[in-house]
């Protein structure tokens, strides 16, 4: 996936963005859409984005993380 233009990104409200995740082990820094940069940002959600944040577009960046959450 490629990063959208800032004007095409989704608002925090539309994706239920939280600055601090309420979902253990699920936060922006392990999401496939997270761009580790300074400042950090997201491919599809408007900045600012916190590494420990979360939104309803969250998807693990790799299968190992996903399988580690099964229980």
C-alpha cells in the first residue's frame, strides 16, 4: 500500500483513532499502515499519529504478530 496525499487521508474521528491504544498488543507501531519516520505517520490516516495509538483500520504488519495474539 502507498501513502495517500494528506488531503485524501481519513480523519481521526472517522477511524475512531485513539492516541493511546486500549487494545493490548495492538497499536500503530505494529500496524502495516504505520510509517516509522520523524514524525511518525500513517499511510491512510491524518497526522498526528502516535506510535502507541490505534484506529479501526489496524492490521498487524506481519503474520508472526498476528499469530502471537491468538489464544
